């Protein structure tokens, strides 16, 4: 069940999947990005560089429809779930960016949440529920009260813990857990402990030294293997990383059968085809002729251009990724290690400068790549590039577990459509004396019937002209590509 206003936008470039090292446990990250609009390159690079499986974002500042921003920060092979900010006066919004192979689905949470925002997804195959929350800090403008939040959070915890799935709650709660003597922090901790939950973050998660962003799980699940809060200098909040005891999805390499038509000896192939078609069943029915054509062409192709099996290794690097970006990222990691070792102001500034340099380089190369694509593209490819930039997903067939049910549904749909058209025509001509022939076609006695009974024989040149003027399209069922 999908809960509004959650909407799922899939990246259309699914062939460029995430890194192929998928052994081990899931890598889950949480980050209060304080507006993702000006940090899309940072986020994109962070997910790839750290091999993140699930990325939770709070304070995205995204609207319900922000396809360009979503596309820029979603790596290939990932799915973006957007929960738009619910208040006009609050800089909220939650997002979940996860590997598409996880096949997460949204969960309908019934508990009231007037004081906080929430996104809940579940992994049915692994029986894990992930819940991301963001609680806006109380202010005179939003008129939110901490006591109301604690009451609603207690209801949420009671609902979540009533299920048997493994549970992971992450988010920015804006409760100073580092000061447990304060009443609101003490009450929050008491709610967690009474529900059999455990809070794993013990270090500051904000630049002012407070612990606001949390990772919570059920004690009996032993779900969290390791977690830490790392100041990446991306925003005023640290990035929380968490390794959980859930196996990563296995991405098997795609395989395909292909033929090397470039090395095909055309003269020899034409001679073999001509000889093989001497026995073409001209007097047979259409089915026999099509079967003979397909089998004969495939037999000749296997002789002159045998099919070979090819294994496709999925790439994580986008098409605009260059060696210059690669070297800049390496330098950034080197400078970061130096800063974390020395903790000097100078090394910190060098790292921050290199972070911005990598982002600017990525934006420049992306702009250059898509500019070249658009300048050299025809009309069809222009729309393809624009669909990629605007994150417009291609049309997909309805999901159906049966291979026979779906075509039957299509056939039934069009049969009913034709029947409705015929019925509407008969209703619209109720005042006219019409009759229907045996085929169900409506005829009007006052209108002369025109029949197409005689056809001119087309020449070979006409057929060749029609074939050559048709667009180059092929299908995997075609014996020969066009």
C-alpha cells in the first residue's frame, strides 16, 4: 500500500547499476542535508564513493514535484522516494534513496503525526521496516510543542513495535539526547527503553556539539552491527553511517546473445540464403511461410555468424565521469585523511576547498556532456536526453505474475473497446434506418457502400522503396535485424 504524499520516481538509467561488490551487510546512511537543492553533486558522489545501499535524507526542502533535482542526486540503479515537506513554514521533507534491487515498498502508518514528518518503507523479502523521521524544532511560528511530539512519538513506537518485523528508526528528532537530565530528553529515552528499543548514537551529530540525529533499533533484533557519526562538512549536521545485519542484494551480471554482423561475409551469406529459399513454400499458408523463413534464416545465420554469449558487467560511473573527476576525488580523500589525522584549521580548509572543487568539476563535466549530446542529437535523441535530465520514466507494462494473463487482459480490453465504439455508433444513429451485416458492421441504406475488391500488383522496386524508407527498428524476435 502506498501512502500519499510519497511518490516513487525511478531513475530511467537502470542499466548503469551500483558497484558490483555486493557482499556483506547493508550500508545505511542518514544525513540532514538542510536543502538538497544545492548539494546534488555532493550527495550523488557520497552514495557512490561510500557504496551506500540506503540513504535517508531529512530537511530536503523538496516539493512534491522536483524531477530535475531528484534526477541529479539519484545514481543509476537507485530509486528515489520523496516525501515532500508538509508545512509551508517549515524547511522539512524526507527522502529515501535506495538500490532498486532491494525492492522496498512504502508502509501506511496510522499513528497521528502533526508534530513531525515520516517516511516508512519495508523490505518484504528480508522482513525489515525502515522508518525515517524529521521533527521541526518548536518555535513561535510553527506553534509546535515538545509535549505533543512526545505523545505522538509514543503512539508511533507502539504501532511499530506491534509488528514482528525487524525495525530500524532513523532521523533528526531535535531532542538533545546528550543532555539526559533535561525533561524532554529523559521522557524520550524512557519511551524508547519501555518499548524495548535501543539508541546507538553516542557522539555529537551537530556542529554545535549536540546529539540530534539518531539511529534506533529493537534490542532483541541485534540488527545494528556498527554505526558512527562523521563530520563531512556537507552541512551543519554530520553524516550517520550504519551497518546492519541484513544481506545485500545480489546483482547477477546480465547476459545476452549477440552476433558479430560486422565480420559477416555478405556475398557468402546471400548465396546461402538464396540456395536455402529454393524450397520456400509459396503455396502454403502464412503460418507455414513465416515458420520456414525464421527457421531457415536462423540456420544460415548460425553457419555464417554464430551467436555468442556476452556477460554485461554493470557500471557505477555515469557517462560524464572523467579521469579528471577520478583524480580530484582521490585528492579529496587524501586531504580528508590528512585533516582527520591532524585536526588543524588549515587542513580542514583544504579539505573543504577540495570538496567544493570536486562538486564544481562534476557540474562542469555534466553540463559539457549533455550540451554535446543535445547539439549532435536528432529529434528523437533530443527527447531521450531531455527525458533523462527531467527524470521522465519510460512507459512500463503493467505488472502481472502470469505470462498468459497479461496478453489476455490486453486482448479483452481492445475487444471491449471495439464493442463500445460500435454500440456508440449505433446509438448515435438511432434516428437513421441502419442495418448490421453478419460481421457486425453498420450499414446505412441511404449511403452507398464502397468496397475495396481490386488491388494493383506492386512492383519489386516499390516494395524495396517502402522497406528502405521505413525507420530502422528491430525486435529480439526478428530473425534478422533491420
